[in-house]
């Protein structure tokens, strides 16, 4: 097969997959929508942090910094914000090309197909959030199955639970955000707690709290801090300066270091608690029981824990099997982005095929004066395509009908008969390939060891359709 024909077949397969997914989302009332290919870069930069900043394709035109869209969620919410009536509920599905650079890769396939949906504006109360979250997760799950994935595993987390756990230690907001951004490292054997502590020291150096790394690891810092302060007080009384610095500068730096030394022990403790927290993941019933008994969250996180249980109950109403649901407290997507439930879908044990969650605060980041309730997801089309087996080029099972050249006319009549009954058939003149259907000398069509006469065409079509489903 030539490279050209391979590309054609791949393109057909992608179109077929896209059609199936879009048709499925339409069943839930999600209408096709579009977003500009070009947007002002600030729209993405205002919400994204490093995850988007280093992956944007940007250029300047008439003094305006523009970017090729890297995703659909932000443009969708921006479109909603610009609508005259922001009280309506938008159920939108998106399908199209997005552009993403990867500075760490030498690949040049910068564009890829993105398919997903956004549910925006559906209430602010707990019941409305629950209904929206369940609808999005169920639609994404059943869509993957409709596309041909045999086994879909649903992994759910909740950003608010982790936020409340960290908030229980009453750290300053910047330190809380730092820990949120580095929770992922605690679950990575190649990184771990020491990596996070090193990053914390670098964070403080950049903030000016520390002057250099040796300040952070000096074992005598804690024991000597009081002696240094006493010396400073003595020097102040004599009107002296130390090293050309004013007494105020020296005092400020020492006090910063003293606060750091006191807080660093607390940070170590918090990291130990977080490491325990993210290890609680597993099958739904088992993980939920562990979370309910986790002391630091028994009081603060009770509402979120109840909501998670209610979410799974609702998903079961959607025929999502609870046995296929896992809870991962440390599930990380984007702390600048998601604000509540987050989820990921896997085909089998490891292939990551979709992900999404709730992002109520994103509207403020891109210019709104209020939060807007919103939840959505995206399919990772390349991974989803690899997870699907047995799907024909046009999204349906295509049966091969083989015959000798002397029976061509009869084969054509049979093919047309089946096509009229919505069975996809392709004709091949030789039996030198694997054939699903074979024309017999008597004019019957043989399938799976059974011969079907022309008057049995309906019976044959029904049998073939059962295989296609």
C-alpha cells in the first residue's frame, strides 16, 4: 500500500470517528459550534500559565499579538461571555484543528484534531453542578463506547478537596498555590518530596526570601538565628552598620529567613500529608471509604465527599458502571484552570483517551466580573483512534463480497440488494483475499457457513447488521 493510500485511509478513519462522536453528542442536545482559528494571544495567556505559554504559536499583526487556537474551551467561554443573554445555557460541541508547539520535541506535527464539548451557564447551586458534571462524564464515556472502545475506565478527582486539604494548614496563598502546582511530583518516583523542596527553595530565592541555595540548607540557620538577632540589636544600639547594609535591611532579611526556617518544617509535614493523600486512589468504593476517614478532611471536605458519592450514583443512572470508576484524589489537570470535579477516561489499563472537568473561575481570568458555571471535556483523537478496533473506513463494518468474473453481474445485484438494506459492501473480483461473503455457483450468497438465497436477503442483512453493531 502506498503512503498516499495509507494517508487517505487514515483520513477516512478520522472523519468516520469524528462523525460518530458528533452524532453521539447531538443525542444529548449539544449543538455544533465553531471558534476562530486566530484569537488575541492575551485570551490564552491570561488563564494558562506555563502549560499554554510555551506551546502557543503567536505572531504580530498591526501591532496586535495573535495566536493560533491551542484549544476550544477558552474561545467557547469567551463566546458565551460576549453573548447578549448570558443567562442561557449553552451546550456546544466542537470539532476542528488546534495548534500546539512542543519545545521539548523535534516533531513537526503541530496541528491535530480536537473533538469535545462544553456545558456553560447551567446554574450555580450544588444540584445543578452535579447534574452538569454527571452529564458531561456520562456523555464522554458513552461516546467512547459508541466509537468502538470496548472497555472504558473512568478516573475522577476533585480539585476542591485538595485545595481544602492544603488550606487546612493555614499557609499563605502563594505557598498554597505553589503546593497545588507541585502535588503531581509526589506521585512520580523520579521526583518525590525532595524535588518539591528544592523547587520550594528556588521559589523563595526568586521571591527574595532567600539569597542563595545555601541559605535554605544551612543546618545552623535555626540555632543561630537568635544569636544573629541579638548581635543585630547590639549593633543597632551603637549606631553601627554591618557589611555596608542598613540595620533595617539586615533585620528584614533575617526576619524573612527566620519565617522561612519556621515554615519549612511545616512544608515538609504538609508534603507528607499530601503524599499520603494521593496514595488513596483506587476503585470507587474502596477509595471513597479511605477519603471519608482521612482526618484532615473529615470536617472541611465533607460537602465535596458527599457530592462525589452523589456524582457516582448519578453516573450509575446513566448506565456508567461503578465498577469501572476509580477515585484519584491527586488527579492533576491544571490548577489555574479547573475548580471542581476533574476526570479522565482510559481505554483498558493505560491508554488516555479523554479528559475534562469543571472550570467556573476561568471566566474571571479572561475578563468577566463574575464566575460562570462551566464544565467540559475533550477527546484525545489520536489515542482514541488507536484504541478502537474493528471499525471500517467509513465508520461502519464494510463487508467484502468476492466472486469470479463470470458471476460479476450476480455479485453486483447482491451488493446492491444489501446496500438498499443499509449494509456496506465492497466488491472484489477474486477470492484471493479474505472474503466475508462468497457468491456460490447457484446464485446464493454464503456467509459464515450459511447459504442465503435472493429471497432471504432480509435475513442476511439482519445477520450482517448484528455483526456491525
